[in-house]
C-alpha cells in the first residue's frame, strides 16, 4: 500500500463489544492502577494496540477512567445514592 492509500483509508473504529470488554476488564481488575501492558494481559482476547488506545481515549473523555504517569484507573461510579449526594453536596 502506498502513502496516498493509507491517508485516504478510513480509520477502523472499535466495536461496541470490544469497548464493553475493555470496560468490564478495567472495572473488575484487582489493582487500582494498571498499565496498558497489564490490561492487555487481563483481556479475554487479544486486541490491536491502536484500537485499545482509541478505546482508552474514549473512556477518558467520558470520565470513566483516569490516565496518569502511574497508569490507568477506573473512576466511574454507578451508585445512584453517591451521585445524588455529590450533586447536592456543597462545593468548597
């Protein structure tokens, strides 16, 4: 493939099933902070590195994970009571 073909070729997007697989794996990991390499080892099936990076960018933009120098941390919380308390809380 020449350079022009690679530029015009549309990027492949991850499937919903792949995104859900990564989300579930991150939620269920015992470690509070994990690396990309460790995440790949815990995934039930292999995933392309570029696809994984795209998924991680999406999860970070949607405030489900935080990515720092130390690694990746799941931060999303589904607890309705906690969400209500936070929304009614006083900002300091």
